[in-house]
């Protein structure tokens, strides 16, 4: 057994499908508006040539206490962290829940509920020692039984149906004593450690969706659907001096202009995913941050619906969509062009060059449509989550672009809850635009395209892709694993599985009375580091 201390564990930054209607930019949802425990890659800051831009830094001493209001554009889909699929939910619950491990703002894993672990030479058995003194928000100490209950629930060891696909490789979880957890895998899984950021809840607890209990720096206080969720400082948090704030309210404001007015009036202190245009407007009065966020905005096809099962139709639409025009017009240039379902923030695994595979070519697009039997084009519907203005704006540009090849597109605005239920879960749509947010491993980004994935709302099926990706996650040779992940991206692009648009910048406006805000390469709002200045 090889001992591995978890003082800091660097991991690959990736995008798994914690589904986000998150894209960003000149809208209000993320963008421009906005392991292998391994030293396998540089941190995101080193992986991108677009470092965060920051203005209005405050000088002054730290002042403990106080309450902060954060504007968020969508309601939470669940309070239960194991059931939540929306990234907008996960970014809030990050403050309440923790796993054995936890990511930091550099995309590194570090110990949370776990203190250390041992991995067997064959990579199939992990033994974790729990940190002493960690308590749940109800005051009870965390034991191995809590970890087993939580991860058994996610792995579906009793039901055979995992709540999280990331836990599908878990064979068994044993608890030889109150502070030791042994997890045995069915097969080698090089992305396994990154799944252990998943929330630990009390053993046998069944009320997480009404009164969530975690181990994080803030504990749940109140939830008013459609209005707000409030959390308060957890006085027994195991990290001394954290958090500084007494209370945080995540206020649900679906209208970006209403969020802006609330920020200007002082009702809101932090406005994440503010549009680039508005951010520039208020830059002299607020702290402002802007940086790539490790997110993929894309136009997706329902491949089970005609005519999108025909690759020539999908390729035609790719040739007709001018991504550069979208980045300049919608994100005001604050976005990184993509060619597959991976952001260059994930530098080690990113396959360069794919972004120009479908350089805009209207005549080629028309020719492909004609070959597919649609010489005069066709009509279709593009369903867009209405609370994310950035996606709505992107849709409007794409509608105009597709008119040039005879494709008439009707925009259908849908509420976020409807989008989750009908489009994401029910796969009842023709086209949609969404943002897929980042987590900690490339496999968790790409596995939604597996033919049998419950998250495959594209209805994409490719035996070649399946074999390549499954080979990547079990490959222990680093160079071969990297090559397989790059090959998987190339297959998606070749198959025109979607129109990959951009990684839009995350823009944030912050009250100048505050400091300590950290931007993650993940869909996270970490309020534990935020504090008022003297």
C-alpha cells in the first residue's frame, strides 16, 4: 500500500455534467457576462493565456461578521445534494456540504472530511482516514458510517441504480472502525478521487430536501422557493476563523436588469455572471473580475429527432453557425472559441485545432443539406432557458445565421424548471442551447456522450466513442490516457455531435466593502473566504 498524504492533491480540471444553464457573456449566466491525485497538469491559471482581470481592489483590514446578499438567476432544483442536477444549485450548496475531498480555487483537491488515504498498487482499493473533530450542522460528529451511507446512496449499492454515474465503478464500501473507510472499485478508474468531493450527509438521514445537514462552513437557515435560500455561519466548523461572514442570502433574481438595479442600490452585494457590457458600465464603483470559467456553451441536437439523425444535417448547421460572430456580438469578445466538449482550461487534455474544423462556409452548408435531401431547408424549434439571457441572445444570432441556408428556426423560451424536466431529463426537444459546467476530471466531462449514459440528453450514440472513452478512464499509462481523451474529443467533432461555441468568461461585480472573493474553474460561489474590510 502506498501512503498518500492529502496536504494538497493536484488534480486535472475537467467538466462533468453537473448540468448548468450556465454559459455566460453578455447575458447573465456564467460567461462573459460573467485523481488521479496527481501532479499531472498545471493549475488553470497556468493552463490558459487569459488570466483573470480584476479591478477596484480594496485596501483595508479584515472585519469579522456581517451579512451578504448574492444574486443568482435560477431557483434550486433540489436541496438534497445527491439529487441536484443543476449547476446553479451545486454552486450554492458548495457552502453547506463537503466530501472526503474538496476543490480549491486552483482546481486542486485538498482534504476535507478525510485526513489521509492509502491506495493499493492495483488502484482498486482506497482506504481513507477521517479527520478528527469534524461535525455535522446538527452537532453530531462525522463517522465512517456517515460516509458509507452517503456514498452507498450515490453508488446505488442497494438498488443497483447509482444516483451519480461517477460512482458506478464502486463495488463496496467497508467501515472497519469509526474513522476508517475502505472503498473497493469494480475496475480501475483513474477519475475516481475526483468523485469524492460529493456531499457527506448523516447516516440514515432522509430529510435533506427540506432541512439539509452537511459539514460545510455555512449551515442551512431558510429556503423560500422562487425567492431566496439563506445560510448562516457554522460556529463549529473545523477550520479556525472560517467563515468570516455571519450570514449569506442567495437571492433569486431571474431578470438581469433587476439584478443590476439591486446591485447599484446596495440590496445585492455580489452579482456573478453579470454581462460584459454592464460590468464595464459599473467598473469604477465595484470590484470586478473576469476570467475563463471552464465551461462549454453549445447548441445541441436531439439526434433521435429528424432531421438531426443525419450527420450531413448536423455538419451543415456547424458550417452555417459563425462562432466568431457570436463571441464578438454576444460575449463582446470575452469568450474562448471551442471545437469540442472541452475547454482549453483543461490544457493537458485539450485537443487543439478542432475549433476550426467547421470554419463558416455557407455554400458547403447548403450543399450538405441538399445531399441530405433538404435542398430548400427545413423548419425546427430551438428551446432556450428563458432565465439565461446569454443563451437567449446566442439563440437570436443563430436564428439569423441559419436563415442563410434555408433553415427556419423558431425560438421557444422555456422556464428553467421546465428545461430541466422536459428537455434535459425527458429529452423532449429538437435544438437547445445550454452551458455544461466544469468539475474535476475529463472523463466526467465527456461521459455524458456515452451511449448508455442517463445524462446523454443529446441521444448521441457511437461505439467508437464509447470504446475510446472507456479505454481512457481505465488506462493507467499517462501518455496513452491523454491520447485517448484527445481522440474522444476528435470523434465528437467529426460526428458533429453538437455545435461547440465557447467557454465564456465569468464576470463578477462585488461591493467594494468586501474582499476575499475567489474565482474557481468550477461552478462555485465560495462565500467562506469573503469578508468585510475595515
